C-alpha cells in the first residue's frame, strides 16, 4: 500500500562522485517497497549546516562535522569517500614547500570540512579564508590568498590553472599513520525506525554496487554533474572516491576516522568528543 511507503530525502553534493554513487537510486535502477527517495543537492558545507538541524533523513556530511550532528544522526556503513594515499591538496601560485604555509592566508572550503581539519592538524598556524570550493583556484590565481585548500575535482585540475601543489594531505596522513584519510561520510537520522534505517542503508549499498558494476552508464550520468571535466578526468576522479571503501565501512576507515576526530579534539579543534558508530 502506498500509505506504508516512507519518504526519505537523501541529500548529497552535486559532484560527479556523489552522482555516480547515487546513480542507481536517482534513476530508479534500485527500488524499494518501503522507501521512496527524494534527492536534494547542495555543497558539503551547506549539508553540514543542515545536518545540525536534522533537516534531511539521510545526508552526506564531512567526518569533521559528525561530532556536531551525532546527537541526531548515525553514520551508515556504505557511502564514505576515502582518500587512500591521496586527498585534499593545498595549492599555490608560486612553488611553495609545506613548511612555508605557516602564517599564510589560505582559502578553505568550509570550517567543518575534513580537509580543513586535516590541514589544521598538519599546520595549526595559518589564516583561514572561507570561500566556495569552486572559487578557491581562482582566488589563488588572482592573489587574494597565498594558497588554497582544494577538494572535489580541483584536485585533478589545478595544474591546468598554472598552480603548484604545496601539500597532499592524503599522502601526509598515510605517511604518518599508514591509514586512508576518510573525508566524507553518509549519515541517517537516529529517529527513523531500525527497519527504515536498514532499508536505506541496503538501498545505498545497492546503488553504489550497481554503479560499480555498470560503470559506463553510471559514468555517463555522473558526467552531467562534472562541471566541465573530460571523460578521462571524470573517470579518474570518480575512481578515487567511489571504490571498495565506499560499499562498506572497512575497519581501517573506522580506525582512521576515530584517530582523526580524537586528534582534532585533543588539539582543541573539535569541541565535542564522540563515539563513532554506524548502521
């Protein structure tokens, strides 16, 4: 009966990797008799803010934001974006060593992005200038800031703008801890019934697996959200962040997320201590 179908708004960013991940759900390739999914697209900082209000039943968030929304949300096992030996980059107009970032003015895509947390852990002393993620490269180019912290497809495109890589936070994290760097997570409202939570998680996993199994068609769909990427670059970007780490929460991802948030708390960058749990 239609009345027994539960409407769930699932919020995620308008990026090629998220579009690829949610392809099965967004196009009806993955269906549920219990849940009807509606999609809401927004940038990750806006989604972090919305999650503090519990606005969407299921949503993408930054791992950095989880301590501030854990009273309302629990993580889902599928849906994480993880950089394994690669990750957010700090880029500059002139060649710059990582040590030179100290005291510099750095454009960042949001104060609760995981990229920002990782950069603060690496270098506590810099002036953060919040900017929309898709304007950061331009601000570095025009000299408004000394450097920029880039996420999403900018990680593969910065050199086309004549910029230099000063630091790869995923490389640094791997070298320091021999762990992948968990960046984005998926979370679901704790107030939903266990049955609906499980159905949403199963559908999300099925959507990711469908995209991985039907890569060409899912990639064609994701290209609509790729902001001018060519096919080869979009495929590389999607492959970086939708992979075996995305289908289920691996023990090393959970360990790394716990370490990241604990270090953030110990450094005074996170004000709430939280246990990481997931459906």
